[in-house]
C-alpha cells in the first residue's frame, strides 16, 4: 500500500490505525 511506503511509517502508524478502525466501523454499520 502507498501508506506504508512513507519514510515516517512509524509516525504515521496512529493515523493508519485510526483509518483501519474507521473502515471496520463502516463495515459493521453496513451489516446492521
């Protein structure tokens, strides 16, 4: 993925983690 190609991958990890949580939340919302 493009996100993990950044040099500051360690600093952008929280942002990626929140992005994953958002995707999971949207997926669960669609199932309900």
